[in-house]
C-alpha cells in the first residue's frame, strides 16, 4: 500500500470524492495542504480574494451542477471569514464540504496564533462537522463528509484539520473507502406507500388545487417528475424563490412565484385552494405570511426528505417523508396505472378563476408599473431586456435586495439550477462569487450576476479572481443609488425616513472600477440604449463586463404581502392593495 | 407539559455540545440533563427533561433525530417508565434538629452518608417530585448545599432503547 503524508492524503481523498475544483485561500495552518496541492495536477485550486467568496463560489458550483462543492480555508480568520458562506449554504441546504485548517493539536486550547474553535463556531451552521485527529483518519472522514453533505437533505459539512495531521514527515497508508455507512444516519429513500395512496386520493378529489414546489425539487433533481405530474393533472403550479425553474416559468400552468413578493394569482390561488401539494418546500415566513391565517380551507399534502420540515410552521394533513423525485414518480405511477380522473369541470372553473386573477392584477398579462421613458429606466424592464437578450437561457446569480426580487419575478426560468440566489440567509455579496462558481461549472454558458450597487461592493474584490481564472461573468448592476430594499421598507413603514440607506456621492465609478481590474465597463442611463448596450455586453463572450445601469430610485417591488395577514393580503402598488 | 426524552448518542467528541447547542439555538428548554457512556462504550445515553406542547416536543424529537451523531430518540413520558434522580444534600444538623432531620431522612428512605459534628450529608433518590418533597419536608433546617444528578429513566417491560 502507498504511503502518503496527511496533506497528500487530503488532496487525494478530495479527488477520489470526485472534486474537480477547490475554491480556497491559503495561510499558515494550511501550508502543508497547499504544498500538497502544488505537487499534483488533478485537483484544480482556484485562488479567490476572500474566504467568504471562496465558499459562495463552491456553493454556487454545487447549485449549478448538483455535485458537492468544495472549499479550503486556513485557521482563525480564514475560518471565521468562511462562516457567512457556510451559513448561506446551510440555510439553502446546499451540498458543500469546507476544509478548515487548524493549529497543531498540541496548541489547541492555548489561544495560539490564528486559533479559533471552528467546531464550535460553525456548529449551528452545518449539517455536520469533523475534526480529524490522525492522518490515518483523513480519507474516511472526507468520504463521510461527502456522503453526509450530498444525501438526505443536503447541507454543508466542515472538516477541521489540525496542522500536525498534515505533517509531510508523517506518512501513512492511503485507501479511499468505497462505501460509507453510518449507523446513526440513514436518510429515507422511499415514501410511505399508504401515505402516498391517501395523498393521491385527496389530490384527485381536489376542486381548487395548487402545487407549491420549492427548492427541494431543484436539489432533489425532481423537476422532471414534477412537470410530468403537473401535466397529467393539469393543476396550477407555483414555485418558491428557491424553486424557480423547477417548473418552466413560461408554461401556461405556471402561476408565478408565491410569498412576500409572489404574484397576485399565486398568492390568491393559495389562499382559496382546497388542496395544496407542497413538494420540497418548507412553509417559511417569507412564503406563508401569518401562519394562523394561512390557506384557511386547504388540506395540505407535504412531501419532504427532511421530517423536521414537516409541520414545523404549518399543520399538515398528509405528511410524506421521502425524496421528492421518488415520491412524485410513485404518485404519478398510481394515477396512471389506475387511470384516476381529476374533477374536470371543477378544474376547468378553477382555471377560469385563475385566468381572471391573472388578467386583473397579474404581472405577466400587463405591465403593472409605469413604463420606462428616456432617462428613467425601470428595473423591471432591465430584467425583461436581460431575458430577451440572453434568450431566457442564462445562469442568473443574484445578490440580495430589490434587484433580486425583480430578477425572480421577471426572468422566467425554464430550467432548474439556472437561478442561483441566497434565499434563506439573504446574503448580500453572494452574487459575484456565485456567478463565478456557475461559470466554472459551465464554461461555455452565459452567466449573469444581477446585483445592486450596494451588494456588489460586498464581494467586489473577486473581480480580480475573475481575471486570474478567466471567468467571463456579466455583471448587471441595477443602480438605484440606495440600499433599495431597506429604503422600500422605510418608505412603507417609517414615513420615508431614510436612515443610512444612501451613500452621499460616495459610489465608485463602476466603469473605471471594471477597467482597473482589466474588465469592460459600460454605463447605461437611457432606456433607448439599454437593449443595444446589453447586446454588446453579451457579445463580449470572453470578457467580464460590468453594466452599471441607472434605474428609477423610487421603484418598489410589488406585489408585497401586507403583514401580518393572509396569503391574499397584498400591496399591488404604492397606492393599491387587495 | 414536562417530558422526559432519552437519546442514544455516538460517544464522539463534541456530540454532547451538538445536543445542548440545538436546544439553545432553537429556543427549547432543558430543565435537567444527565449523560454517561452505556454498556457499549461507543454510545452515550443522554436523558433530558424539557417542557412544551405536543407540537414543540415533536419538533424537538425530529431535530434531535436530525443530528448525525444521534442514533435514537424516545420520549419516555409517552409510555410507562421508571425515572430516578439522585440528590446529595448537606444540612446543618445540631441540637434538636439533628434527630428531626434523621427522622425525615428515614421517612423518605434516604441515607445519611456523612456525619459531621454539626452537619449531615444526606443521599436520597427517586422521582424528582420526591426529591422536591424532601427539601420541602426539611422545613426550617438550614440547607448548606444541594446537588442533583438530573433525571435518568427507562421504559418498563420489554421495550428498550437499543440499536
Ligand atoms: C450581508 C447583508 N447585510 C445586510 C442585509 C440587509 N439588506 C437586505 S437588502 C439590502 C439592500 C441591498 O441594496 P442593493 O444591493 O443596492 O440592492 P437594491 O435593493 O437597491 O436593489 C440590505 C442592506 C443583507 N441582506 N445582507
Ligand atoms: Mg441599490
């Protein structure tokens, strides 16, 4: 058997766990590991400019591919910088393995230089974590970490590696385990057949059904099964922010996103539904509004691989624990083999009602905002133009704020894994490194970062890493000269007292900034040139382009839930509410 | 409602902190906690008492089960079970009180395990309520120190928490 040092074992094990790209940043405790990286050429290490961004990029790589993302950081500040990234992945259940270097074991507990209790500090943000104590244990720990990260409800796993464990002078036998088994961890692989039968019966009897599908359908690669079931039933489908693309956004049966900034038709249909099929969604507070007023007449079927998601915030009538793809396929199989009919006339009427809602206030049947004119560009129109220019086929990574919601509403995603955003933690700064992760995963694809002038400044340093690693992402800044989403709340709830959401002429010149990093910068402040400049931007296939687009400073995101209230209580514009 | 939850846990470094962390992170109460290795040294058994309605307890159980190091969880209070807690109590025992305390200990089937010139150390075990009642029964006696182990428990009959 081959004898290797801990550092070499770690890198070999990552390769054997099928890692192609490792996003990282070196430091003292990670030196042995970095030396091992230097002496091999299988694993591609991507040097970022900040550990938060390294983790975001690895996370987005996972979101864009379905594989497990991998990041490497040093001890102390490297580890603490990684926390925001790990927490972001945790909240969205993203499969990720983060290796953090640690001070040598004999120094642990002595407040050594760059010592931080990573196991302790990351605990509430990980699915699981390990500290490796002997080089002999590295391979097995890595195998376990990847197994845990990617199975059941996915999530980040941290592996903390003290420096002495990677000592180049201590060589031990290397063997990567072929299989991992954990007696305390056995994710469910099938739904309960009795529950599925009950669910199917309820589903077929529905008169006002809604399929409410979430991020779990994307993560669980269940989009195909969801589409097949929805088509078979001819029921309306709404997606959560995390679920966008799992059901095609341009499909007739798609009634838009639901929740705080969901469409009128989706939220209203949910409110009036008699049966809700929730798949891989978690009834979080940005969806439900007040839970005691949530969908008063609905019987709820809830499919989720994580039992703790079921009945956490909202009572459920038929819980089904299992992977979304398997359960949905089982349901469809039962419906097809028994040729179970839906209530045709009732469903016909339901669609008439939904179409009437769409006509009345839907954002896809008419423009519900004053259109762009001259030098007043509407943010919604930027997203619509982006959709047109990229033919609806881009990977769109987003930051957090109004621009994120406009992108979610107006870029109609037809495929899963195209929309990459921090939904659970809402991490500003996610967008740019996320776009880089997606670009690395799909080098020939068009990758866009939709961002605000606020968010982009939170990981702007990665413009340098884009140059170094040739990641030609396109950055679309919806520049409203403000922390717009916060300002919107200040408008709505604090009498427009704009406490610290404005920059007083301190914004950088984004065109010059782009150029300083060797990229292309464009400034757009007229609506007539928006589309042509955007065409130009996307024609520059191998360049990073920053488009700094001036948008209306006063625009708000609508619809918006009136809180606390029910699903159907919404502001439709600054002056109109349901 | 008070609940007694028993957890079989991998005896790994940090596994206890995951359980305790879960409770503070999600705002659940822990009223008492006891933990020690079992006959299988790779496993620890942890018993905790908590409070909450059925919904809360269901979430607690599910969240505990979700921890990778947790092998099994049962809610002992759902079924007939035996629960015990041990208490050591140092009490001032001089003059007339000395005999009075001794009588009280006998009534509660406790033991005096250390005798000093003016103190007793009393050992007493049973359900938590009995321990509370003993303290109550001591009345005016001056309690110098109390230490309790926290509750542990087992299901009655053949059912057992095993892998
Ligand atoms: C790291 C972080 N800090 C603060 C917030 C709170 N927050 C949410 S949206 C927002 C404003 C974002 O501004 P910008 O990026 O310009 O987007 P806009 O809303 O203007 O489109 C802020 C500060 C956050 N989500 N993340
Ligand atoms: Mg802004």
